[in-house]
C-alpha cells in the first residue's frame, strides 16, 4: 500500500506527520518505508540515526524524477507493508507522479487560509490527474496542527473545508509537543516515553488516524473485490 | 434494488510519459534541483551518508589559478550550488569521506 503525503506549500507538518504515522504503523508490527522526496531531506535526517530509528522503518531519498522505478525497486527488494511518500512542499511535477502512484493521498493542512487554499489547489490537481485517465482519485485532507483552544478563525477555516467540498479524515491532529519533538529526538510518539501526557495523547490521536485510513482503504479494497467477483 | 457500482480505487496504471503529458497540459512547473550528492537511492547508502551531528569544520586556504576560481564560481552559479559544495563533491569522488551533513548548506559555517 502506498500513501502519499502531499502539499503544494511547506510548513503544513507533512514531514512530521509522515514520521509520526510511520512510527505508529511500525509500532504495530508493520514494515514501513518512507520515500523522502523533499529537497530539505527533513524526514530522512530525523531518522538518520539507525540506532534510534524504530525497527521495521527504512528511509530512502531518491531522485524524484526516478520515483516510479524507485517504487518498483522498493517493492521488489524490501516489499514493505506500507510505503509513505513525503513530497516536496511545492507545486511541481513530482507531485503528479507521487499522487498517481499512491493508493491514497493525504493532504495535511492547518486550519488557516493559506493551508486550506493550497489544499484546495492540490485537491483540484489530484482530480485533474485522475480525470485525465478516466479515474476517480482517493484523497483526504487531514487537519493538522489544530490549536487545542478553538478560535472563531479556526472554526471558520473548518467550515471553509466543508464549503470547498474537500473530503477529510474524521480525526484531527492537534498541536502537541510530542509531534514537534520527533525532529530533535528521532523518535515518533509511539517510541517515546508514553508516561508523558503529550506522548500518550499523540499516540491516541495517531492510532485514531491510522484506524481512519485503514477503514477507508479497506472499504475501497472491498469494493474492488466486489467488482472482481462480479466480473 | 440494484447494487451500486463502485470503481476500484488503485494507483494509476499509466507510465511516466503519460503523466508528463498531463503535467504539460496542466502547466505544472518543473522544479530545478541543485546538484546534490545526498540524493541516495537506497536506505543503506542513505544511512552511510546519513546526516549526523556536524563534524568539526576548519578553514583551509589554498592559492589556485584565478581562471580555475572563475570557472568554479560560474559552475556553482549554473548549478545553483556553492564552490564549497563543488570542491567537497570532487573530493568525495576522489575517495575522501564526505558525509551528507558536510554538504548541507551552512555546514561549513560562514563561507
């Protein structure tokens, strides 16, 4: 299964979410491979220390122009349960290939005008790419870096997501220290000290997100099998 | 009552050339990436060159022909990189151990 985390802007928490979700699945016993396409090499830098990197988690940093071949190579040599693609936070051509190769694309966005505007743009781009081949894409916006104390602006931004008809995951990711610590510790919340309240809450949230994603993919997979059976 | 017909959701089974045509049609910009030695294709290599806490960096001053300096500056400008990075890449090619962390912008301090 390939999941792309896409955004046409930086600062939406894409790399943080990639690392935290990878940690959540790795903690559950899945083998996870992260393909880091971001020029800043953020997520690969965070997991560079192999002694601290969670078991079952690997990272590669291929040339984005060779993504298709690289994914084939990963499938043939490692066959991970999950591949997470962290794309560069810009509107560029590698984004097209990354969403075309994914079973699901997640668009992280904080409840701000800038993030939702760009999420809407990425959503239109994904739709255009799939429409070009007569297909419907599977993508979801994921509300990220939500402030725990809700404000009027945050509520308005959330209502804008509804108005723009952007499909989104049920679970929201709140702004928490446990997520931001990944960059400094190299350890996603599932591998950090669970006794700390921020870590415990982050784990609970991430588990809810992975459950949302798995349910979504299972539903579509069931439809796929239903069609195969009907054929 | 008939069952609804759903389309299977799966990655697009099209080649990169077809995706490139879509990019052209949609006018998606091409990102120009700087020449970089830390674009490793696999996890093992990436780990070997993984970004580790920066090593101690020291200044080295050498006198080389002005023409070579000019050529290096032009090459750095063309490739949107730095003279320092070009020198380190050449040394890496020659077998010296240059880590990815050494190649990061600002790794050498003020240049």
